[in-house]
C-alpha cells in the first residue's frame, strides 16, 4: 500500500503573495500543503534560495478549515449549499435577465491579480465576448494604475524597465520613495541592502521612516502628498549644474525644453517651503544621483495612491530620463508591483475597461480585426467603467449585476461604508473565491475556487518575467480551478470553450497569437526555460527582454517624451476638526485585505490586529498610552484600534495598515480620484485621534 511518504507531491512553483516572484518547491500530501523548500537555483531568478516569512509560512491558508468547498446560493438572507449546475445556471439566468431588461452594459466583471495570466485572459474575454461589455476591471486600479498611465506616456511600456537581480541588485545608486520595501517586498529589499553594504548609495524619501530608510545614506521626510515638488527640484538642480545626460537627452528624447521650463520654480528653498525637505538634503541627493553612473528609481503605493498619482510618476520618470538611467544595465524605473500577478493578470492580460490584452487599443481597426479573426466577433470598442466608477454607477442603478473573481472590494475600496452601500444596491452579485470574504457575504451566488497551491498556469512578476505556477495539491471538496469555472460559465451562454482549450497551455497559445509582447511564449518554451521569459518576447526565437529600451523607446519614432508634471498637494488637508494626516500601507506579516494571512496562525501571532502608529509627542499631547485603544475619526467614519506609539513619522502623521476587518482603515479613506488613472487618494486622509482606554 502507499506510504505517507510516497503520497508526498512536489511542485516547482512561484510564490502566491507578492510580485517579486520568488520560486520554490511546494510540498503537499492528501490535499494539504506541507511546506516550502528552496528550489534549484537555476529556476529561481528573482530569489536564489531566499523566501520571506509569507512565502515560507504563509501557505497554511490553503489548509484552512473554512475554505469554500461547495457552491452557495443565498435564500432569505442565508447561504445554502447548491450543485454546480444550479449555481452556474442561476448566474446565467440573472445576468442575462439584467442585460435584457437594462442593456448590455448594466453588468460588470472584476478579475483578480491573484489568479494566473490564463484565468485573467479568460475573465476579460468572458466580459467582452460572452457578456459583450467593456466593464471589466481589477485591483491594479487601486495600486499601480497611475504608474502604468505615466510610464506609458513617457517611455511606452507600463512596466518595470529592468531586472531584479542583475540591475536592482547591482546598481550604483538608489532613489527609493513611497515603498516600505523591507516589509512589502522583503526578498527584493535584501538585494538592495546587500548592494548598499557593498557601496551603493541609497536615498530614501518617505513621510515614514520605513525599514529600508535605516540602511540609507540619506533619509528625507517630505510632507505627505508633496512629492512632485522635491522631484522637480532634483531635476532643476541636476540640469542647472550640468549633471544631466545631455547626449542621451538630445538623441533619444523629446520635449526637454518644456521640462526645463516647468521645473524652473522648484529651487531648493522653494522645495523646502513646500515639502519640509531641508535644502542641503535636496542638493546632496541631486548631486549624488546626477553624478552616479547608474541609478535605480524604485517606488510603490506611497507614490501611486494620490489624487495626483500619475503626475508623481511622470515627475519621477522624467528624472530617470534626465539622468540617462534608461536603456542600459543596472539602471531603470522600478515600480515594485504588489500582488503576485498584478503585472500579468492585472495589466498585460487586459482586464481593464480601456484596453485589450497587451495594452492594445480596442478602437484600432487592425487590432479589432485580429481579435475578430480569433474570437469570431469583435470586442466592444468603447471604454468601459473603471472600478470606482462601477461603484458609483451601482448607486445610480446603471450597474445592476456583477461577477467578481477573487477580489475583496468591500475592504479594499476607499470609504468602505459607501462601497457596501453601492454593492447592496445590486440586483445580483456572484463571487468566485477561496473563502467567504467580506465581499462574498454580499453575494447571491458564491463559487468555490482553487488557491494558487492547486493550479497550473503562469504569473508575470514585477520584472516582466513570465513564470510557471504548478499544483502541489487538489482543490478541496467540490472547489474548481478558476479557468474551469470560467469555461463552464461561458458554456451557459453557448460558448464552447471546453473544446477550444484543453487547459491553460491552449489559453497561452491564444494569448501569444493576440498579444505581441507575449508572441513567443508557450508552455513548451517555459518548461525548457526554468528562469522564465521576460516580455516583450515577440516570437519563438526571441529569448525575451531583460531590460527595456536598449535601442529605442516604445513609440513609432523610438523617442521618449518628457511630460512635465505640474505641482499639486494633497486634496484633504488637516484642519481644526481633523488635525492629523493618516497614511495607509502594509506590514510584513500580512497581505492586502488579509483574507489569506489572517488565517495563518504563525502570521497572526506576529500581528494579530489592526493598530495606529502615533508619534510619542502627539501621544502625550492627546493622552494616548502605548498599547491602549484609540478612536480614529475622519469625515467618512470612525474605527477603534490599538495605539502603537513610535516615531517613524512626524508628530502630525499617523499610519494604519490595510489588512484588517475590525479597525478597517478604509472606513476612513476618501473618494478623491486621480483624473488620469482613477486611482483613489488612499495615502492622505485628515483624521482625529482620541483615547478610549485599555479595552
Ligand atoms: Fe513571496 Fe514576495 Fe516573500 Fe518572495 S518576497 S517569498 S514573492 S511574498
């Protein structure tokens, strides 16, 4: 008979938490994940042997007792188990009924950056082809949509230009801003720390003195929301002192004069006045960055989640161009993307209302014809509703039905009481997930899905590297893989995807036919290339592109465009009633809305509940005691959380992590959107803090 040992399975796979894309061997037995071991170093381009605490211990979520194992249908306010047939028929009947009565675009679809490329591709195809609506979006709207918008305008591709190991790990200089790298991207932070120990210069600009700042040559603390000013100030100083890359600018860029004019007012004195960054710190950073042979510009949501997020990133990309830090090794622009597959599933696969897979324009005749030839019909041409707009339109009665795959907007949207109200207005909601999330509680039908430990597919990490995900165990109970669910769902509308796709490899073949940057990607090649393929990879002879823009930028004329950024500060400023500025973010031991990590004992032991950090001086002024509870109130609502008295930020700035249901920080955050990317201003909210005592 089989022994316990012989039933152990091993999967060479890619981490399901952050977008560093660490690879390791995942072990399972009898439907249970056993643990993680380092993989063959040839197959681990981003991480060698390392993993962080989430990669190592976080997979316990897959074993959780409260995994969804059966479809559920809500009746009289209560969920009951249902068969797959009944659940899928119900979704078909409800969504088509809504469309018949209220029009094609009265429904919306959300895809998931936790899912594979193939699943996200089919998700947007389900929206566009099966439902005939461009109303499809995903959580990248809330994290790096401003990054993608800005990078595409200036450089042509909305992605990191360089590699993790060979470029970020080997550069001469760093400017890191708005990224709590040590907690959010731990393995990547280790690379940076090693390189700084070996002599690279590190400048950190951040309102909070985050972990990576402890390793910096210089840490500067701008006031929240004032980033355009200090970045424009750096550009001005660099140009004024002839530290800019003159030849590079001349040969490879356009509109430099407009940039020089725009940054002119940002003298070191003016920058200090606007941002609080002392003149000498600005000058020192400008001098070193300007003189460095190579520099990496790294950022995360501290830069993106602002009402002027796109302009923040235009400014930073302008700086990278001015200093000639693009199109060469050990240099580049490095958005540290959040979820495991947000680059691929949230971006490249096109589950977005304004572009088709591969960032292709739905109104381009040639593109539309290509999709028509593959799908048998044209995808909708018009721009659909972005996620925050979808929530607005639910209240207006214009969005009445929704299908959500693997997302939890009831916790992740800003001003969640308002988001709950919107979602409560829907005539019908179907949610596909691995747990009964806060969003699934609102659903009429819930479909049990497979976790990343249970599926085959690809993910694309933050350095554009397409890597395999493989199953170590089977999904629990009747749960199914998202790809299978989408195929069965499409069948209800008469689309025979089952005979079209034998599995994810066939979906990737279709992606390769339709998406030029994935043109040479196939499962056969990925099996032969254990370190994955970095896009663009145009055909099967193309080895992929380690760093972008070596010869030209991604425009017809091959030139990058400077897009000068006008200064704008935060929208909601502190006042007498709400005198403090609140920022939100992550901690090492948790992940996003916490649906996975809040179910892992080893992680909950470290950070069991939400908290607010308060500077000791402010704590004293308000009578707040470390470890006791406080009420934090904004114009939207209030929450009660534990006080963590510490001096990471200025006395006027407090911080609350985003991972918890009790003390959910998004009860406080605001609706204000960046007009270019529609990303909400999560990073600056005015609040007041009042002590409530020990319990
Ligand atoms: Fe996973 Fe990111 Fe940690 Fe690597 S750094 S193990 S990808 S969570």
